[in-house]
């Protein structure tokens, strides 16, 4: 939620509900945790370079991203802060981030498995 009290992912629905003069009720943060994966400055640069895709920038390197991202002590703290995670700030590396997150929480879901890419 922004300071203007406008939803981030469901903004069009919020506007339609308001148009009908109905109150908009935001879910508590644990049920709508956006940008959950922390992107420090060096990770932001890797993500931006991968998104631009120019000939000068190297191809996206998920292994390099994983080494830089997954080893930080607080990287996966978000799993304790919320029930529903939106990986909206990781575009190029969303699959490896979600895969690693699942590997870290899968023991809480007996019988469920993660398929490797």
C-alpha cells in the first residue's frame, strides 16, 4: 500500500469497487507481502542488466545472482513475516528465487516437491 492508500497489485479492482461506492478493505501485510525478496544494490544492478538485454551487458547469470543473493543472512527472513509472498521485484531471476524459497520451506509441506528447471 502506498502513502496515497492505493493498492499496489489490485489497483484496478480497488478503483472499480470505489466507483460503486463500496469501501476498499486492504488485506493485512502477512496476506499480501509484495517485493518480499530483498534486492540490495548489487542485485538490483544484475536484475537491471538482465532486463535491458543490450549487447554490451552480459547474458543473465542465475548462478552469479544466486551466489550473491542466497548467502546473505537475512535474505529469506520474509518467510517468517508473511503467508503469501509476491516476488514482484525480481523479474529475470524469479524462477531461481522462488525455487530456492521453496527448497527452504518445503519441509513444512509433506509430500510436496519442487521441480527443478
